[in-house]
């Protein structure tokens, strides 16, 4: 396991005041203090695992800015910025762009809609890229041109799992010669994409719908330990059977806005 560098954003202004995915209900109560406490525990777990945490300042009026994974894609020190589909999140993009510029990354502006690591996941030498609800298919060509890595397009078909990182988690990244592997929910993908995943990852950990419904696949793995929602008990058991350590974390308040551990975590790959 190698230490990772993650960018996170404290949910100081967390709220559910609009609806841009099936998880959000503006008429339901939410608790910002609880969201902050749950996020703080997630950050503590990462630090205990030896990972480096960078923080971006939260911006008032941007309640979803806590979901840092949507702020950019960062591979080999290069950054592809984001263009959000929904106007409610549009102002997050320049905030993350400015932070990454100031941090010394090589920043490239997106020309088409993409929502960062929500739909663009590095998996070894290639990139898995989701489409169907948020990120446009055209952005996949941008990803390939910028990062110079083969891009595998995956079609999402269930609106509950509107980002790739709600339907699939990269478990091992090819470090130290270990094979790249993933966990995923087959039903979240089109038949053709399911066939691609079976071919690429014959030893994948298969989640069930109950796992996905608590955003169990919105998990973060360093290749050895997988941090996932504590409610995803079946998936945790399957991961342990496959040889991974697991740490369950309760981020149920953030799930009210459609996010879990991965949504809160943007990996900064130099």
C-alpha cells in the first residue's frame, strides 16, 4: 500500500435545498452538524491510514462542494477541470480550478460536460469513464487526449446510480505489480458494458442492490484497505473474502445529497 494524497472540503455549508439526483429531497430534514461530524471521522480514518489530506475552503452557497471528487480529474500531475450539468453546482468548478492552479498542477479546461472523478476513474494504465446521466460521452475523448491513457466507456442505466463512482469502485490500482481490480453492481450498467467489465475484471467483487442502495460502492481503496459506508455489510464481507481489509464509516447524512466516502475524496495524483 502506498500513501495517497486526497483533497477534501469540509461540509460547513452542507444542505439539501434543491433536487438534482434521486437521493435529494429538499422537503426532508437534514443536519449540517451531523454531516460535519461524519466527514470529520472520514478524514480521521484517512489520516490514520497514513494518507495526506489537503483541504479546500468551502464556499457559502455551494452545499455540494463537500463532494470533492466532482471537482476535477487529476492524473500524472495533469488536471482536467469540470463542467457541471446542473447550474446549482456550476460555481464549484472555478473554486476547484483555482485551488489546483495554486497547488502547482498543470490545469486544462474542459470543453464538454464532465463531473470529475464522479465518472472518470483511473484503473491501472487505463481510465474507466461513465456516461448516461451526467458526464457527456464526448468528454471521454478529452480524457484520452489529455492523459494519454486508453479510456473504457461504461454506460450507466439506473438513475439512482447516476455517477460511475456510485456503481463501481476501483479496489487495486496496479501498484507493486498487483492486478487491477474493481467492485461493481452489474445491474447499474448496460448489457454491453456488463460484458466489458466481465472481460476486463474476471475476478471483480460483485455487489448487490442492497449494497448500492446505501452507496456502498462509493468507496475508497488504497489497494489494501477499503473505506466504505458501514451499512454495506454484504459488500464488506465480499471484499474481505477477496483479501481486502475494510473500514466502515457512517456518512448517512451526506447520502441525503447522494454522496458517500468517494464523493468526498479527490485523489491528487502527481
